[in-house]
C-alpha cells in the first residue's frame, strides 16, 4: 500500500461527493463550537476546490453555526462511507464568504426559499408548522479550508490509518 496513493484516493472520494448524489461523502457532519459546547449537524457539500483543499456549504445567516464560526473558525468535518468502510476526519478553518451572489444564482427557487424562513432557525414556535417563507434572504456561504486529515480504512485484513497535514504538506502512516 502506497501512502501517497492512499491519501490521494481519500481526497478524490471527497471531491466526488460534490457531483455524485449517491456518495455518502456528500453529507459530512460539521462540528463547531461556542467555546463551552460542541455542536454537530449534517450538511451538503456544494463545492470542492482541489487546489485549495476547501469545501463550500450553504446555510442561513441566522443558523447557530454561523455565529459559532464567526467567533471560532476552527471546525471539524466527518465523512463516513459504510460501503467502503472508510472514515475521514478533517480539521479545518472556516470563513463566511462576503459575496454569495455567484452561488445564489446556481440554486433553484425551492432551495432559495429555505433561506427565508420566518421566524429564523431555532426560534421557539407554537406549532410544528408555525412558520412561513418571507422575502428576507439570509442565504450564506461558508468556506472550510482543510488543515489536516485523518483517514481510517477498516479492513478484515488489518485496519489502515494515515494522516495528512495540508499546511506542511506532510503525511504519515499512523497506527489504527
Ligand atoms: C441530509 C441533510 C442535509 C442538510 N444540509 C444542510 C446544509 O447544507 N446546510 C445547512 O445549513 N443545514 C443543513 N441541514 C440541516 C442541519 O443539519 C441543521 O439542522 C441546521 O443547519 C441547523 O444547524 P445549526 O442550528 O447547528 O446551525 C441538513 C440536514 C440534513 C438531515
């Protein structure tokens, strides 16, 4: 097993998650913190920049994650493919894109409505359907740049694990 190939194929599988709707890597778990607690949620990976090793996700500016990221840009992404028995854990640094217009034009009307819910996400409401779509657009784009990655391949022949540091461009096998 070649270390460079092992890491490269993990990155390519993440990249494929953007275009392949059936890929389990399309829906990573994003973890962020408010300093006291850690919060996790599933997101859709919308774009992957192979050169920069960064991904893009869409969200609502009033969602909890946006406030958390503004105060604490360090985030973690967790990918798991049960068919391939492959886990990839990524440490990343995030920022909110200033100009989201390029992405806004790419999503359809139904998706655009998701970012106009009134009252905003996690507001207490009286009934499950006590919300509406408004003309308030809170569409927000988050960019997450990979700092390091931990790849774990489960196998009956012996588990395989490696790490890659994108900042130093160094990689290593590690014990599983
Ligand atoms: C399959 C799936 C995909 C989701 N994709 C997104 C997404 O791309 N962006 C997003 O903000 N929330 C997405 N959500 C909802 C989030 O998991 C979460 O409930 C919401 O963003 C509020 O999170 P927060 O309050 O921690 O910020 C998705 C949920 C599921 C189940």
